[in-house]
């Protein structure tokens, strides 16, 4: 005899058509919390609408609700991908992220179905269930940030809070921890207002405490150890993939923009990713340019080039010392799939040869450490999307970086939200890691960010210019830098572990019965 199909322990909170509409609205509203709109309170409303659409559903309906929410959110949030890669790749990326979003929403629905049976009391309903819901949300973000092909970290809920009153909590909890408490507060409020048995005034203790934790955490005390005088250059040259340019035009634009720095005495000169069209390691003219700038400023030039070693191609930052040449390299650890390399190229080329052939070279993942020693000061180096890579940034801090240099080429994304989103993430990283960040781009947005996340200097968008700043150095390690990985792991264990445990407990009689039937002679 077949076991009965699983059903919800209660009716759906709202009808499915209304749930799908709420999911679509929630995804769009959640995007509005991020730059360029940057209306951060919308994150809580968007999350709330998505969560409200999930209780009481079968798994298939929950998956559909999550898919709609994911398509709505990512469809708005990463429209800029189409500017570079066109409609087919963005459709594929949005669909992939939406499928992962849908899987997470299905798991949340199961949490709403199973956990009240195990934790029927008010604290189970008010705190236990929301905690698992929030943990599953963050676990889904962690999975999509690392899988497949290294993942896609854009759009984590906490990344919408760079200018909100919650921002100080990044130093204590990290991006995953802040996201967990955000979703926890929303989920607790939903439980309280939708559960008839939760009517005692004490029901508000948990959400108020969680919200107070987010807003009330003090700024992490960053102990300044000195300053570094940095000159950063936004060349505004033809750095886009489809820009019309001749040989040397890109490098010349960067050199022209650097001219105001040549009479300065600096500790470092920083050029962005994509600032040169020839490598100083193989082209004598480019090498001479690098050296002349380094000599004129009496400072190392932290430049960029496409490099080749042992038959492999790398996306590389180069530390070029005056009169000595290249003394250190950082090769980007996680090249962007389908942008900087094509994984499983033969397979994907069989499906879309013209699109795959647009990515003519495959960058190799780097193995070098992300630290340059500049006059005795350890400097953390990151390239473009490294800024969303938790491991690369944390490695910089654990290896002693006292300031972070982040270089990027945003030319392919036009005047879209992409560069504003990236700058917001850089501001969060400054707070999270307790370090100044010099964020330099080919076209913007370029800025010097203090350890408290504030912008001390900024360049106009899509115009050549230089930033000169005495950047604060620091060597303290924030809780998020030290334990951020452990926090993320703990949340994943809480979320998925609770679901697995609930499944085993609730289905144990059925599983035991099946086992007994199999053993009957």
C-alpha cells in the first residue's frame, strides 16, 4: 500500500495566485533596497512578502513561488549583465539563480510545515521556526555564492544595508550573520501576526531583541597604525570589450589621467583592472611607462595586465617598483565563469558557439597570495568581483593586510547599477574587515572608503581623474574577519540540520514500518 501524500499541517496562508503575485512583488521590492535606488528598508518588506507566500504549501507550489520571486529579484538586480553578454546569458544566469532561490524557498516551506509539530510551544513558534527559516535563507545564499563554477555572490540580502543603521553590525557578524538577523526579524514578525495562539505581550520580546542587536551593536574599535599616501587613477579609457580603440589607446588614456600625480610624493600609485592593453612583462614600451611613473612619484605602481606563464593566462595585478620592475604579482583566484573563462567549454560551445567564442581566452585561477608588501606595509589586493569573495578578503586580513586595494573594470556595464552595487559592497567590506578600501575603476565608481564605511573621496563617474588620499592603516581583526566563515557554517548546519532532523523524527514511524515489512519472511 502506498503511503499517503504529504500535505501541509494547515491551509495556505494566502491563495496560490496571490502568493505568486506577492513573490513577484517581493522580488522587485527587494531589488529596490540595493543601489542605485538604495532604499534599504525595502529589503525587509521584500523579504516579508516572499516569506508570507510560503507557509502551508506543497513542495511544488513552494518551488513555483520561489522561482517567481527569484526571477523577479535577479531579473531586476542584474540587468547590467545583458549590456556585456546579451539576452541569452542573462536569461540563463537569472534562471539558474532563480532555481537556487526556489530550492531555498521549498526548504523554507518544509520548515514551516515540519517544525511547528516538533516545537508546538510559543517560543518554538516565535523563535525556533523563524531561526531555522532565516538560517535556510542564508544557507541558500552561501550555496549560490559558491556553486556552480564558483558561484555568484551578488544579491545577498545584507548587501542592501551599506548605508542603513545596521551597518556597524557587519564588523561583528559578517554579511551572512547580518542577513540571518534581518530575515530572522522579518520571520518572527510574520509568525506573531499570523499565529492566533501568539497573543501574549511577551511575544514581541524576541523580534525586539533581534532588531536591537542589529541596530545597537557599537562600531568596532579600529586602532589606526598610521597612514599611506595613495594616488589612484581613473583613466576613463576605451576599456570595454566592444569599445573602438587602437593599439596603445587604452594605456595612453590611463597615462594621461595619471599626469597630475607626477609631481606628488606618494607611497603607492594604483591603476584599475583593464587599464592597459599590453603587458609590461612582454612589451618594452609599456614597461618603460610603468617605470617612468614609478620613478616620477617615487612609489610603486600597482598596475594590471593580462599575463602568461607556463602556457597559462592570468588576470594579474603587478607591483612595479621604481628602477626594479615587477617584484610581486596577484593572480585573480576566481575568474568569472562565462566572462573571463568558459568552464566545460566543449559542452557549452556545442549549445551556443557564437556566444562561447566571444570569450576568446580562458583565465586560469590564481594561486598567489593577495598581499603586496609596500614599504613594509602589507596591502590586500583584490580584482573586480573579488570584492564579493569572502575567502579572498578574509585571507588578506588573516595574512596581515592593513589596507585594501580593489581595482575593477566596469566599462562593459555602462551607466547601469552595477558599479554602484559594487561600491556599496566595498563599503560593507570596509566595515566588516575594519580596513580602509581604495576602490579604483576604469570608469567609476572610484572612491576612498574609511574603515567605518564612509566615503572620504570620490571621483565623478565616466570621467578621467585622480584620487590622492592619506589612507588610514589598521591591524586589528574584527570578529567577522576572524569567525565569518564559522558563522556561515553554523547557519548552514542550523538550517539544513534542523530540516533533516525534523524529517527523520516525523517520518520515523513510517520508515520503521517499511523496515519491518521488508524483514517479514
